[in-house]
C-alpha cells in the first residue's frame, strides 16, 4: 500500500494570463500594501523593471537590482537593507530563479533582523549546534513573484543562496518563504534571452523527469509531472518556432508550474539536481544549463534500473522507443543548448572535486540507481564529458 504526505506551499494564489501590473495593483490593495519594492537583476533594471515601476507609479518606492547569478549572500543582505531603508511593505521579485530565491531569503533577513553576511550562517539548512530553528522565526514582510524564466523557484518554500567565501550554494527554508502570490504573465517573458528561456525550460523538464523516475510513487505528484512534461516539451518547441507566441509561452509556464508542484510529495530530486547544485554554486554554470548537461548523463547512468519509468518519460516527450537520455538530449539540442561538460568549460581534471562535493547533496541519496561514492559520480561526469 502506498503511503506518504503531500505538502502544499503556503501561497494564497497563482494568477495567470493577465497583465502583471494590473494584478500587482489588485493584490497590493487586497494585502493593504502601499510601498512596493521591486527586486531584480541588473539586466532587467533599466528595461522591464523600470517599465513595471513606471506603470505602478507611486505604489512602487524603488527598484533593487544588485542580485546576480546564483543569489550571492551579499546581494541578499543589501536587498534587505534597501527594503528597510525604504520601509517597503511588499516585495516584488521580477526575474528568474536568482532574483526570486534571493528575495525569499531577503524576507528571512527582514523577519530575523539579519544585517550582515555572516548572520546567515545559523539559518542555512543543515545540522549542528549553531543552527537556528528557522521555522520559529516570526513572519513579516512577504513577497509576490513575477517570473520571467521557467526556473520555478516561485513555487517552493526553500531557496538556494551562494556563500562566495565557501564557493558553495546553501539552502534556506521556512514554511512561509514561498511567495504569497505568483503572477504568470507570458508578456513578462518576451524580453528573456532565448537561451535563458529554453535552458530554464530544460530545468523544468528536469524537475518533471526526476520526479517521474524517483523510486517512490506519489500519484498526485506523478500526475502533475506527467502533464507538466508534456506541456513543456510542446511549449518549448512552439515558443522557439515563434518567440512572440504568448500562448506557447503560457503553456511553458503551466508546464513549469505543474512539474515543480510535484516536489510537494517530499520525495526529493536525484543526481541531476545534485550535480546541478555543484556545477552552479561552485563552478558558475547557469541554472538551466546544468540540467542540459547533467540530466541526459544521469538518465544514461540510471538506465539499468527503472526502465519502465524512463520509457514513460520518452513517451510523454513524444519519443516512444527512444532512450530517455537521448530524448532529453534531442530536445536540448533542438533548442540550441549545450549537452556536454566540454561545452561549458569543465574538463576531467575537475571531476573528482565535483564528485566529492556532490556527495554531500541530498539528491545523491534518492537517485534511482544507488550512488555509493564519488567514483559513481565520476562515471556520470564521464558520460557527460562530451
């Protein structure tokens, strides 16, 4: 008999298919917020963020754009300081996973009164006598997310933030860390660079695939992942064929949302995500690209177990009879994305260090094919070598 528990993020709502600024004004009124601070990246500061701020008028008190790839601690602390200075009563994360994850932890900094980079140490996930029970931190200023990529960070109550001193990406979680609301407006994605759009789409595919190939079954989560994978496969191809097709972009957003929602089953992700955390946090490979490189190799390495699940993945991607590893690789290549480590500048001289670091990631422990040590990770990296 199957048993388990599905945990839903504590979000009020997801609004889709409507103009983002219209919804922001509406939600600000519902929440009684009058001082909105937009948090974003430098690439959007003078374009999309400036446009949204202008349309919000006096409701927006500022734009904070000192957030960079992989959400460094320094940007998180600076964002919290800016929110305090402006007396912001609602944060609006506009951008991809880095902006959204950083803003999640900016909330935690505001709630717990964290003002220095080292103040984050006791709040990061892990064990030890120095750790704070984060769930006990009282909630204050919340956030709304307006995603411009398909990273799906907006649908979870955990975030990854990089400690530059340690060259490591660390996790932070709180029951209320998820955005209070998410706005899926495909028009907000039109200026997203094609490679970023497609590569984060592959990250969303990774969410679905690693859920579907997990050794544990969870019916609700599996159903979400199945539909999400189908929508992503079709939507990504359609949005590449016509980048102005808002219906195709919204289809991708639906697929991303569904694929990530299965994570509430608590099964965890596998080795592809574990490798992605190392390649991203320690080697600077962009979030989406880590999945393009790691997922096909992990599927290939896992082929000896769970053949039926991998066959299902291929069918859902419209490639019955094709190995799942090849189906994912074909999708990535069709979108113009790299699929090997050589393409992202990582050679075999780094494999042992990557493997040893990745062994500390929880994803290693729930991979369909058991991973017994760094040597197994090195085997996967050799497959991904190119």
